[in-house]
C-alpha cells in the first residue's frame, strides 16, 4: 500500500498558466511588445518546438532558455537579444507564485496524514523560487526537479533517482499528475500506481485512477493508501 505521495507541480498544484501570463507580460512590457494574441501565439509555437526538441533529446534545457526567444524574435522580425530575454523571463517566472484554487487547503489536509514530495520537469531556479514564494516547501519531504537530476519524466531513471533518494520501493508510492505523457507514462515505466488529476475534467485511460477535484483526489488517496 502506498505511503508516499509524489506530486507533479504545474497544473496539479501550481497554476503555471497564470505564472506564464505574468512572466511573459512583464517581459513584453520591458521590450514594448504588445501583449496580444498576434504576438503571444508565435512565442508559444516556438516555445513548444523547443520543449519538444528537449523532450526528444535534441536540445539541452540550458539551450532552450534562450533558443525559444531567439526563434521567436527571428520569426517576428524583432532585433532583441534572445539570451537576455531568456534570463529575464526565467527570473520573472520565478516571481510567479500562483496556486490552483483549492490547492493550499488540499495540501494542508492531505499532508497531515501522508508524506509527500514534488516531482517536476523544469528549470530549477524557477521552480524552487515559486515554491518558496507560495510558502509550500513545508509540505514536502523532498523536491525533485529534472534539471537537478539530469533526467526528466517520463524517463524511468528520473523515478529511480526519486525512489533511491527517498529509500522507497515503487509500491510505497503514488504518483499524482496532470500529464499523461510525463507523469502517468513515467509512473507506469517505474511500476508506480498513478492518479491522473485534471481540474478541467480530462481523464486518462493510461492512469490507474482519475480525479477531477481536490475533494475527490483526497478521498481517492485515502481509499488507496
């Protein structure tokens, strides 16, 4: 029976959409770029390309930080420095401490009875800074960030390092996350039971369980653990 909860961070507990809007808005203001769909969508497309390359192993995370802006600026014909934009954006992301509605109350409740850790893909500075700003570090035994581990979800090696650090077996843990591609697939690769969590009502056939609200998630965790 599972006794340690492994939570994905973004869109499971933390509101990354709000964080991105905040950070990109500040960067665009610095560069006098209109914060409109005409200018936001090209950035998102280039950013997505870079993350796919990173996931495929054809781009490092360090390169991604600046490449997404270099590609965006080149596409829209702006003469800005992609490296500086990447550094500023990373800093602004770290200032975006936003939680999903109900997440704090859920963590207050569930961590009274269960140990928990964070398992997240992303940039270490950004993630740690956001956790500190939201005063949520106290809920977690350990925070695992892919940049620090040198491998990302869904790679089994990510979960092997997590289990080794926590001195736990796969059957001791329960993965909760919103991404079928990284969280649920990764849990399956590592032999860990999983809950696909979506406040938007989505479900996953790959996951062992699904939950669509924090009360439902808390009830399910207590049933399984």
